[in-house]
C-alpha cells in the first residue's frame, strides 16, 4: 500500500475518499488513530502540579472531611467551599453519585456534632455568640417551625447562616431523629444541585478552572488547605475552652431547662 501525505495546512484526518481507497486493515487502523486523537483532544488538560493531582486523586474522598467541617461548629474561611469542590469535581467527570453520598455523610456527621454542642451548651452557649436580635429571631423560628428552621438554612447557600439554627435545634431539644432526617435530606438536595451544576455547565467551568489554575493552582491549594487546617485547630481550641467554661458554670449553679420544641 502506498502512503498518501496531505499537504501542510490541510485537515489532519483522512478524508472518506482516502480511507475508501485503502485496504480494509489500513482503513481500520487510520480510523482507530483518528478516533484516539479526537478523544485525547477533547479531554481536559492534565495539570502538572503535584497538589492538583492530590486534589483530584484524593479529592473525591476529601470532600467528606471538608463537608464535615463545613457543617460543624468550626468556622471555615471560605463559605460554600463544599459546593465549590462538588461543582469542580463533577465538571471533571468524577462519580457524581459518590460525591453526593460522601458530602451528605460528612454534612450529617458535622451537623449532628453541632446539634450535640447546642444540646449540651444550652441557650447560654448560643446567646454569648449571637447578637440579641438574631438570637431572638432564631429561637422563635426553631420553636414555631422546627423543621423549616433546619431545612432552609441547610439548603440555601451563604450568606444564609446555618450553625446558629443547628445549635438552637439542639438547645431547644428538637427530637434527634427529626433533626437528622431533616438535616440530611436538606444537605443531600443542596449537594445534588451543586453536582448538577457541575455536570450541566462542566465545559464552561473547566475552561475557567484551567485558565485560572494554570499559574495559581498550587498556590491556591496551599492557601486553602493551610487555612482550613488552622481554622479547624482554632475552632477545636475554642470549643474546648467553651466546654470547660460551661462545665464550671453548670457545677456552680443549676442548669436552665429549655422548653422542648414541638415538631409537627
């Protein structure tokens, strides 16, 4: 078989006429090579940075840790970081179902730990950390509309506050099973929406991500993980000091018994 070379500047892929004049084996080989080149050209570019490989290799499991901290009492420096990670990972064709399950499981554990803190600390714990106007509004909502008071903050994105409502649900003795079911379903809905956004607008998100991370990917990841680690340490230390203070105050005077929440 004689090979035919295309002139420079012409289409790389063989035309139908060229393939039809080839022997069957050669035509199949050219088709396979052309299809392989086309698949490679459509794939998102791979990043050379080691930290970026860690993010997208281990990242689908690190979403569990980030969502756990994001739903707990520990403040994170970037609100909505769990949603951002889900959107970017879903756009990179990660397993969207596994993303939703891991993020929801982490959110449920983090929310339950926050609920337990509110239950042990009581209303005094929330009142010290909340402005009076917001404290009154939150407690009224949890007392009158317990399920909505947990579901709406768990679904809506920032700047909607979440922690104070979860703490109030624990302090006002919202039934544990009601809280867990409401909170888990609400977070699953939110994570599913984030994954849908990543799948639906993946091409545009990848273009923006690749353009933005071409120069700053490693720096961004170092800043994010360093800040998250520092925030977790500070939050746990503050939680430890608060628990010591509450234990000392409860031993010196009787603890206030809050009214139980009536859940419809």
